[in-house]
């Protein structure tokens, strides 16, 4: 053994002690849902070498590295340890990677940023620490303005390499904001970056919902002087009205196969009832017949059932029925105000807004009603409008815990609370893109 | 704080590794660009419309009438207030509706849109339903007093158009209201 490799071993041994005592992190998390919190120990430890940049403006490697690191942590799969100081300008050899073994790291991430014909190039490499073997190498090429997207792409590839699951770092979120004084629809990256307005209706635009192919956003629009259902094809910048019955037309949500839109309307009754419409809004079918209001439908991932809000029993509660309107049963019995249900993409949970002690919280319940609980902590604020991430591991929601209403992220186990948007203006009603 | 100390140590130690790696020289593993898969990264916003400043683009078949807001509020018709989470007409609001009905039966040319509003408590969609019920309750009450239903339309704004912005009951009771505007023809 050469003196040099001896040095590595000594350093590695010191690290083994240091890194294995990973801070629990959630110790000060006020409330944990159902004790299913994934401990830090169960996360995959990743060592992130500092990204090096040659011939690129100084902030870029930092921005890419920070974005990448945040994506990896936010994915909930990894605990990420960054190193201080410069990383190697060339990829590490297998023996150097293997030295990280003693730190507990399972994977090592290395990247180098260069330019090529005015474009940014990130060469990203992922290593298996145990074997020192390279798991992946890719070059990501794009304009310097797209640095964050380059990082997101690399992050999603890393998630895929370790879990076989598609990451969410490239997903987007539609939401409602009053930044122009009127409530309009906006679109942003899942981490709050690149916010841009997509409607200019100058009236009232609410309740965005994506089609499963991610091409259309349907929403509640008042620009014709009535709460109608409008659509935007965001790939072609085409806009149209889908449903214009006089009265209230609400909550246009799409079936998983994209063929049917469930919505609430009172055009055919004294109160809101649920209907299905096809994509052309020509064929329709009435699903509910009750004396109360039925609204806010959300599809099960199989498309066979719908969960919705109804006050047919006197207070707003969640109900489940088959997609043809049969077999209606009440799902929630705790509390006198349970609304805005949304079925998780994997089907095992329904998230909703529950009122407890006069305040709105996020709650989860299993579709059989047997298990559930409150997801967000108690306090003098309201949490509303849960929206699932495409992989069903996270929820975005609206909260005024910081003053104005902003969008917050939380893992479905109640950990990892993160404020995604900031500002004096409100940002509400998030809708997460299908991918 | 002990954990923070350990963390610092971990960072420092990993930093030493990286530093040592630099000092020990570059490993002999040249980048073979030809073997590396390359992906062109474009922002999703390439597929995103520019913010529409002007009236939204419509398919030719759909007629579009730009309406910035609702119709003008009719000052002669007094607003009606509601209890929290309720849509029935309170006893103290019945005289208000009776005087509104009287005005409407003398001003027969006026078509009215009854707006239902809520305070900020509650969820947005359920409040839209609640506002619709409030507007409907007012419409039924006025009809019962002889105002032709054909002159009365309803619209719910839920909690989206408060008249008072403080987050307390002093404002909330003013926001839980039905108000009366000139009916606007639909686009």
C-alpha cells in the first residue's frame, strides 16, 4: 500500500464515523403522520462532488449544483452530502470513488461544466461507490439560460438510476395568482422557478386542472361574465371555452385515459351535480342526483371511481362512487368540514382539506376509510388545496402560515416541509403536471 | 449542536478528500465524448404560451366578448349579509330584501345579477358553491315577493371578491354577502 492510498484510507475511516451520524433532521418537525416517516438512515446517501466549470461564468456551476442538490434532496430518496472546495477537473477513478465507501455513501455524483458553440454542456457522471463502477454518464447540452433545466434533467436521471422511477424535477405546476390584481393562471417549474402568467382574462380564473397528456389545462373562467370552463392548449397557445351553461360550472377534472372530464354544474338542477363530458364537451352523462351540492371530483388512478365533496348529509364531507354514479358511500366522518379531495396517482391515499379547531389542515385517508390522519401541523393559519406530485410522493398545497397565501411542498409522510413560492401577492390552487 | 459539529467535520473531511484528489493529480481516465450519450436540454417553456396580455386567443368558432369584471353595482339595492357557512336569509335581512323588492317592482326595466360572496374561511371551490346558494336564496326570496324571476340572474364569486381585506370577523361579516349588479349580457 502506497503512502498516498494510506492517506485515503485514514481519511475515509474518519468520515465513516462522521457521516454515519447523520442528523435526524425531522426531530423538530411538529407533527408526523402515522409514524410512517422514512428515517434519514433509510435514504440513499449520495456524495456530491463540487461541480467544476471551465470557461463558464462563475455563477453557473453554483446554480446548477444548488439546483441539482435541492432536486436530489427533495426527491425524498437521497441524503446528500456535498464537499467543500473544488472538485476534480477530471472524473474520479474507481479507486477514488471506492474511498467514499467508508463514508457510507452509496453513490457519488460528479459533474463538469463547459461550453460548446455558445451552449452549456454538463457532463454528468454517477458512480456506484461499492464497486467504484460508473453507473451513468451523459452530456446535457443547452443554452446558458436553461442551466436549471440541465440540472433537473441530471437529477431525474440519477433518481431513475437508483430507483427505476421517473423523477419529478422536470414537472411543472399551474396555479392561480393575483399578482396583476386579477386572479390569473400561472405556470412555474416544480421548485418555484420560472413563474409566468398564462392567462390574460382580466376577470377571474380559478381551479386549473391538467389533462393526463399534459397538453391542456382546463380551468374555471369568468371572462364571459359567467363561471364557465375554459381550456388552454399550452403546446399551441390555443384557448377556447368548453362548458358555458348559465350558472356555476366547476372543477373540471380529467379521467386517467383523458377521455372524460368530470365537473360540477347546476345547469340542470337547483344545486351542483356531477356530470361527465367527453373532450368535445358534446356527450355528457349526469352522475349524481342529490339535494345537496356535489363538487370537486377527483378520479381514482384506475378511472373506475371518483371521490368528491358533497354536503348532502348537512356538512361538506367526502364521498366515493363508481365512475357511472353507482355505489355512492360516505368516506369521511371526522370533523364537520372535509373538502377538495384528490386521489393519489398510486391510489393508496386521498388527500383533502379538513377543518380542525376552526382551521384548515391537510388530511389523508385511505380509500377504504380505515386509516388516515392530519398531515400538516397545528397553528394559526390555514392549509388548503392539496395537489399530488406525478409520482405520488409529495403534495403541494396553499398556506398562509407566512402571511400571504403561498405554495408549500410536503412529503406524503408529513416530513420535508418546504416553502416553494414567496411574495406579498397570493399564490393558490396548485395543479401539478402529469409529468 | 453536537450534530452540527459532526456535520462540519464531515464536510471538512470530504473537502480534504476532494483537495487531496486535486493534489494527487488527475486520474488517467480521459473523457471519451464519442461514447457518451448527449441530450439536448430545452426548457419546457418552449411549449408554453407567452403571457396573454391581449384578449385570449380563441378558436374561430367561439365568439369572445372581453369583460373586465362584473356589471356595475346598483347602489339603490342594499347588500344582504349571511351567517358563517349559511345561505338562509337572516330575519334582520328580510326588511332589506323587501325594500329591494319594492325598488325592483317600480324600476321594471332593470335586470339584476345577484352576486353571492363568502368570507375567506373555507376552501375556494366549496365557497363558490356556497356563494351560489346565497345568490339563489336571494333570488327565491325576491321572486316570492313578486319580482319576475326572468329579471334576476345569479353568479357566485365565492371568496374571490372580498370588499374588506382584514383577516378577522370585522371584515368577514361584510364579505359574507349578496349584492346586486346590473346584468351583463353574456359573451
